[in-house]
C-alpha cells in the first residue's frame, strides 16, 4: 500500500491539530483550576538557635576543640508549596514539600570517618504550639578524607488544612537537631559567648 505526499501532509495536519486541541484543553483546565483556587505563600520558617547546631564530643573527653567528633549545622529550610484552596469558601489544603540544607564538619577527635546526626521537622501554630513533629537521622560518611559534607535532605510532604480562620500565616515550619541536655547547654553557652 502506498500513500501520496498529499495524504501524508493531510495526516500530519490532523495529528498536529489534534495535539494542539489537547494542549489548549489542558491549559484551559489548568487555567480554570487556578481561577477557582486561592494561591497562598508558603508558611514561615524558623531554625531555633538552641538546636541549629549539634556538636558531638568523644566519650570521656572535655569540650575542647580537640575533643570534637563532629559538628552539624542547619543552614536552611527549603519549601515548595501548592495550595488547593477554594476562593469562595477559603477552605482546602496546602501541600508543602520540606527539605533541610545541612552541613556536617568532621572534628579532630574523629577516627571512624562516620557520623550520625538526628534532626527534626516540626509544624507549630500561631501560638507556637507544636501540631506535628517528625524525627529523622542523617548518616554521614567522611571517607576519602573529606572534612565537610553538605546535604540537602529528601523532600518530606505535609498537608496543612486551610479554613476561613486558618490560613498560611497560621503555621510555622521549624527544623533543628535533636540534641542532648549537655549539647543544648553547650549551644546556649556558646551563643551567649558570641552575643547571640
């Protein structure tokens, strides 16, 4: 069976027009969805100074620089937010994808070339009451004689309810390390010494 050039051109034209119609329909659907949905900014973020750092010391040692196994630092909280909120009723949900930018430095006392740092993500309301908290562990490998590792964690998704009385400004996303009592005291003392 053979096809003429005219038939091929005509066929291509119909395929192109069909594809164009699909694209226009899809864009129209997205446009209608956006017109009906209220677009909200991401919630505020906060990295508490008391848990922004985590210094681990070797067992039986002091708290000098030579006793440090590792130090973790929370550099940033990154978020992508999609609001699915009806413009008329102002109710719906906001999906937030949260990633934490962390830095871990190897200390002079480390011989294992490894470190494990527990950290958390929590969501609080306007009164700073914790609504949700989740713990994670970051395993770091200093092999290859690396002294510093920078990590952007995998995204974690949370769904925040939105109502007439509760909007994006009602929530704050926190992140920090899960520190021991001694590490917390060390952070606070160092903060005072540095005037923070």
